[in-house]
C-alpha cells in the first residue's frame, strides 16, 4: 500500500512538472534556506564534534488558475540514524469564488481553539495536514471544508522528530459571514479520528463559534469551543471547553488591548503535541499545559503623548485555575499552589532626534512549575538600547541585567551588545553574556559555563541572497512560541545560514 501511494504521488508530480514545463504563461518563484552548524561539547576534543545540516527548498509555479507548490526538506546530522527528509507538494485551483487544493497545507480555524495547523520557521515547528481542502466565497461569507492526515514535526535538543501518529485523520468545516455590517459571525466543527488507539470509538469532536465586532477605534472578539472526546484506555466520554475574549481600543496616541482565556481539557493531540493550539496571553509565548487547565489575562497599554515619546505597559498572566484568590486579585497574583506565569513589562521609547532612538525598560517574570528542576523562578530585568542612524550606516548598543531567584538561590545574568551595519549590505554584531554563578543544585540543568561571547555577521550578498555567520557561545534555556516550549542546550561553535529567493 505504501509503495502504491508513493508511485501515485511521484506520478502526479511528474505529470504536473511536465505540463508546467512547457507552459508559455508559466510563472515560477521560490526560495532556499540552507544551514550548517559545527559545535563541540564541554570536552572540546575531536571525538565530540557534532554537525548539523539542513536545507529547505520551496518552489511555486502558477499557470492561469492553477498553482503548484513543492517543498523539499533535508536534515542530515552527524548521527546517520537520525536523518529526516520529506517532499511536500500542493496542487491548487483558485478562481473566485472557488479554491480547491490537494496536498500539504496549513490552516487555522478561528483563533486555533479547534484547529491550528501552522508553520513557524524561526521556532522550527511544522504542523501540517495532507489531504484535501476546499474554500468557497459567496455573499460576504466564507466556507472551508477539509480532510487530511496531520504531521507534527518538532525540534528539540538539536533533533527533529515527528511527534504524532500520522495515521490520525482530521475532518473539519469552518463558516464565517459578514452579512451584518461591522459584525463577523463564525461557526466550526472538527473531528479527529484515530486509527491506532486502544479506546473503543476513539474519536474526538471539537465545535464552537465566534462573534467579532468592529466600529471605529473599537473592536471585540469572543470565541467559544467545546470538546467531546474519549478518555484514554479506560473509555468513557471526555468533555472540555475553551474561551477566548479580546477587546481593543485604538485612538491617536493611545492603544489598549485586554485579553481573557479560560481552558479546561480543550487541548487535543498527545504528549508533546497538539492539533489545536489555544492562544496564550503571555508575550514570551509560554503556556502552562496547552489548554488542559489554564486561565489567563492580558492587559497592554501604549501611550504616546507626542511623536517623540512612547510608553508601553503590560500585565499578562496564565496559570492553572486558582480558587484561592478573588477575580480582582487573580490577574496580578501567582500563588505557590498553582503552576503559571506572571509577566509584567514597562518600556519607554524616545526619539530625541529623527535619527536617534533610545529605549529603556524593565521586565518582571515569575514562573511557577514551568522550568524543570525549579519550582519557582523570579526574574527582574532592566534593559536599555540605543540606536543612531548616520544615513549610510547605523550603530546599536544595548545592555540588560537580569536579577534571578530560583527557589532559594540568588544570582544574576547580564549582557552587553554592540551592532554596526549598513542598510542592504551588512550587519556586524557582538554580544557578551555572563552569569554570576551557577548554584550547585542547578549545574545538571544549566551547565557549568558562566560566560557566552558571540559574534555574528549578516551579509546581503545581493538583494536576493543573505549569508549569516554566527560564532561563539549561546546560553540556551527555555524558549517558547505560541504556547509551545522547548529547552535548548548550550551551544559553542559556528552556525552558517544561507537564504535565497528566486
């Protein structure tokens, strides 16, 4: 069956490629990103050198109303047993009001409460679907139908891996309408079928809707979703819900955004991956458990009394449900009895002159039950950045000092940065980071290193080709994006990245 499917896939690619090759009105574009890393562990001898090579080639060809997209990915590390490569393609017919495609695609229903298949290049997260998707536009309304097999590729500890069971099946429908002026109404349904599961009737249903309202400087959005699933192994119905509410006000010199999220067993997928990705209000992208037991708040205010000054304030919190505090205290309090993140940001940006920018601020972050081996971690980080544009080139200088308390241990980390660049030609930057000490009980988690010097050159070879070379040491640690987190080990070596457009 696998051989037959591979033969069919290759036949389709060959047919489409041959047809497009001789088309007179053919438009072709694409890009390539190649990376080569070379590093060593703390022993720094020839037996401990490690290599990382990856390449992502994308091609797009359009002929009249038909579009063909192809992606070839190769990851080839030093360990030959961990190699990963794949070839994705999409064949699409698009002519208003119809859009039909077959192949690998990404899509998000609403804010991601029921389905979120996306690609994050910087974070190296690739959650895709392979199958069929059809979209229709009619009378200010939009309908999406899809069916496909998910593939979740994650990157962690210098390794790529497929996290999910790719035999799972996702089917869904999404409907949005703007028939009523200033109001958007939507509804959606997703069903996840699992082929390999010990649980009888092993499927999961997610359904819900949203209402959006925009008038002048004010906007509001509310989305609610329910989950009906099956409890693993033991069977029986599993029920969950998710709620996202945001509102914003944008006036001259003033912007306010307020968020509220509430999740209970809405996360769908498995250990380490999700087919939906409930949004997090935390600016740094941290989630507690990706929709299983979370309640969160976010308040952001930007005030600019003049063109020369801008003030930004943020208070964001996400935690497991806490019944010990009142609704008034909950957005600003993180008790020791719950897991969560409290993030508070103050930033002031000034422009003393047209060519000068000065930014200063302080960030306070409290993490409870988020980082491995640490119950409670508090960080207070003042920082300042200065940028001056001389016209033909610019200079940027920055400094940050991070006071850290990990449980009962106090230490600090500070870093300085200098960058010099010429637009559309090069940027050369230097960074030096230092940790005052490593508590003995955290050596296994953080390592023994206390200094990380780093130099990076970004060179625009042409307008379509960029080469970045980074040499030195990177501290590593917890990094997050969109609610997905991973721990990056320390790095000491060289990274080369060549990006091209054609």
